[in-house]
C-alpha cells in the first residue's frame, strides 16, 4: 500500500546515507540534544513454526523509558506489554502465553488482531446488495471474530520501520520518534464466507510517549463488510496479579447496545443512567458487576458494546476510555477513531487457560477494551455502516497510552 512506501523511505535514506539534510541536523544539535534518549528500537527473533511448517518471528519494540512490547507475525499477537510502574518496576500488563503452540491451539484471542469482522454477526449471515452471504459459525449459531480461521490464526507478512523525529510533527523533540511493525495479509474472496479479496495492513507502533498505536488500512475488490480490532486482555496490576475488579474504569459513553441471550444486540441504544453500565465517571469495575440486572445476567458480567459520545465519523482520534489500577499506579487511556468500544470483563476465563510463567487465568483476571464498529452491524442498518466497496479504504486508529499516577 502507498503508506508502506512512505514509511520506509526514511529508513532507506538512512541505510544508503542519502539524507544529507538529516546528517546536517544531527551534526548541528546541541550536546544536550545529542545525549538525549534515542527513538524506540525494534528487533526480531525466531519464535517457532506453524503446524504447516511456516517460520514465525517475535518482534521486540523498546522505547527510551523502558517500555517493551512484543508482537508476533502469527495473528499479529501482542504477547507482552511491559510498562514501568510508579516505582520504576516493569509490569507486564497483558494476559498471554509463553509459546507459539499455545496461541495456535488457543481460543481466547489473547492479544490478537481479529477480523475480518470483530465481534458477532447473528446467525452467521448477512445480506449485501441483494445477496445473502453465509459465514463460518464458531459461537453457537453465530459468527465471532472472523470465524473458524480468522485473522488471529494466520501468518502475516511483516516490515519493520525505525524513524527519528518527523519535522513539523508533535514528536519532533529530542529523543522522539517511533518504531513500527507493519503487518499485511491478503484474505481471498470467499474466506470464511465473506465476499471480495481483502488487502489488510496493520501498523503497530511504539513511541517514546509510552503510546502503543494501531493503524488499520483495508481495501477490497468487491463489496464486503469489515471491522478490525486489537483483542488485548489488560490487567494493570500485572498479568499474574488476579482479579481486575478493583480497577477503576471510565468510559466516554452515555449509551450501550443491550444484547439477547446469544449476546447479539437487540437494536436498542439504551442510556446508561441509573444502570450498572454507567462508567461516565471513574468507577470500580466490581462495584456493580454482581447487580441484579438482566443485561449483566446475559453476559455473565460486562460483555457489551458502548456507543462513544463524541464520534462523528470524521476520522478524528478521540478519548474513549480510561483505566487505572490503584495498586501499581498504572493508568491507560484509550483513544480511537471508532464509534464503539466493547468492554468485556473476562467472564469466561475459568483457570483452564494456563498463561505466561504457568499462570492460570481465572474468572475476571483480565479485561478487554475493544475499539470497533458495533456487533451485527451488517444486519442492523440503524448502526454505523461497516460496508466497504472497491475504490474505498477502511481506515481506523486506536492508541493505548500509559502513565503512572
């Protein structure tokens, strides 16, 4: 895609020694600037092989403040996010596995890119331009997170980028810059029942501002539906610290989409006021999770899409959520261009998933904040559209920014 060429140009110039202007700028920096932390770095290592024998790599991104992110080209899975807490200790804040084999066999979507369509499509079918499409069903009678072999179960092609400050950007300060892993995948026409050949590109970026950024771009050669997201399970106390019920959550959402017994939206946009779904001010997650509420009963806790208040469809990045752990002092802000956010409180974790360092992830040991278009939108014309047509480009950005309080 065009953005791949633009991103790689600085790296090519650097490798060839061709950017004389940049050399002059480096030579003219003050001693203070010259000794400042450099831009984030990215390295790779062999991580294993798929059942088909394909080689899989694990990429490590590091920034100047010590934050470390590891991403695999299998499923675009973020396996680790280590962030300094208020005492300077690195805390791994995502649930996951130590081995590739565990991800290949897993069904929890830990840290993966999910698509073609994140969340559920009712009955595994939708109609587009007068044609009904039957999708693979993997959640009872419903289609979930792209089907039996979604984007979390494929090997992505990769390209790495390291860049210094970009003139004129807010990152153009000493020690700024970013490291990016660009993942690309072609989903063929008919894949899991979807129409159209889809070309997807996801850029995962770490900055020195402790930002983990996801940029999504998708094109198609036939009308189809698209909805991608990152399916990280967060625990700001550490992946092995137990329950997330003491985390404080704020959501910039005055309405949510109630669901039926199969977790499919009913079509209603219900106001959160007076319900356990009101997170408009920071609220302890466990405060109302056991309330006598039919919607909490449907999901076994929170497993609902929230309609973000400020979304207008203009592509602007806006604050969607804040999460805070009072024990570590770690806080995370979620900014997105998407209209919705799925808050899932880890209700189906039951200790059977043994994760990193032998940790058994039990009930509500992690939570998801999945930025997205709404579930079942292809069957709900009243929801924001997820239709993508030839000549159009699906573009979406989400940023997870970390700090201590």
